[in-house]
C-alpha cells in the first residue's frame, strides 16, 4: 500500500449503504463519497454538471445518483450525465483496503505533494 499516495478518509462502516457523505477539502471542491446498496463505494466532486446541485443529497439507484435539484441522473462510475443530458462531474479514484476508504491524493488536491489537506468525512448527507 502506498500510504503517501492515498488519503485515508476513515472506516467504510461510517457510510451506510444507500447513503453518501461529504468530505470538505481545503482549497478545492467538496467531495461526495457514495455507498451503493450493492456495497460499492464511489467518490465524485459534490457538484452536479448541470447547475452544481449537491449530488450527495440525491437518491442513489444502482450505480447512479439522481441530482436533488432537477433530477438529472449521474453515473457514479464515470461522473457522466445519463440519458439525454450532457455533462460530467469529476470522479475521484477510491479504494477500500482492510475496511478503510482511501482517495487518491492527487485527484483530491491536484498538484498536491504534502500531507493531507482533507479532513475526515464530516456531514451525513442523505439516507436513500
Ligand atoms: S443541478 Fe443537478 S440536475 Fe440541475
């Protein structure tokens, strides 16, 4: 495991299936970490590609989330809008290792080389 390359954001058990949590990042966009009912985890910038709605507050269906503002469906895998809508939210590489979640540091804070600038997940966002 490459500790320096990955940010430890805490135990996977802190995010219930079907919900998301937000991760504030100093100097960068907030990140939403999703736990699907299938037991998969995904991290995306917490902004809808339409008008920046908070995706963390949307309803998770399979591996997509419905934006709470205008109901666009966003793929949690690719960040792309589904159906007829066009746009893409940046995704953050995430890995689950020994029950803990890690985000790729470079993707959280582009150009970062120092220690973690992200604090732990803070805000419980939404129960599906
Ligand atoms: S802001 Fe997400 S659908 Fe409009």
